[in-house]
């Protein structure tokens, strides 16, 4: 996180004349971000390969066993939505920020927001507390049907709202799209929580 903030706000390579000229020629090419991602990925791979190779193999074997037994649980709902809302707020700030900061905030917020939306969508498609839930579970199949139904209704209502927004305020569509996406994922998740609590109360 410290490295990300350093790259976003300080732009170390922008202070090097050769890289600065390169970015100016390519219209603000985000070279710092790609260099940071490459260095972080290569550094992590080298560290795991040379210093923790045996421990990493043992951890992977233990993880596969825990996954098969259903002992690995998903991130709690409140934690997932805390990340989603934080990155959604970052997108909103980036949308309203002036041009130099707008691109940087959106470059950080949009990929992470979409990543956690994909995690939430996976829960809608495959509900359950385990990371790899039992797809033959009839109760989870019922939950999935109700969640998909709620998500479908929310998506149709959201598309109608976006169409009206496009007619009267087309400039706001880019800001409304992530808000609508978050709402369409939140509604099925809330349906799952309600059904799960009802099932627990009924025993």
C-alpha cells in the first residue's frame, strides 16, 4: 500500500528526465504504474522461490486439503462491502478530481473495484460460506435461485434508471455505472443473508 501511494502521488520516474520525456511523448503514459507492478511481481516470485520454496509447497498442499474439506471460509459480507464501498468512493473522487489526479485515482480504484465486484458475483453464482461450496446442496441451490431472481429484477430496474439518466443527464452515466453495479450486487447478497438467517432460525 505504501508503494502504491508513493507511485500514485509522487511519481518517482517522472523526476527522471528520460522517463519524463517518454511520458510527454506518449501523452501521459502511466509508466510508473507498470514498472511498480512488474517489480512487485518479480520480487515476490523471487522471494518465494529462493527463501520460502519448501514452506510455500507445504502451504499449498495444506490449502488444497482445506479447500476439499470446506474449511476455508469466504471473506465476511461486511469486509467485502467495506472494500467495495471504499473503492467506489475512490472512483467517485477520481471522477470529480481535476485532470492530473483524476487518471491516477481511477487507475487505482477501477481495477480494484471490479475485482471485488467479481468476488461478490462469484458468491451470487455459487452461494455458501465455504470458498468451494457443495453444488449438490439443495438449500444452497434454493438460495441461488432466489438471489439470481433478486439480481435480475435489480438489473432490469437499474437499466431503466440508466436509460432515463442517459436521456436527461448523459454526462453522469460514467459516474452512475459503478453505483448501479454495486447496487445490483448488494441486493442479492442481502437476500442471501436474510435467507441464511431464516434457515438458521428454523433449524
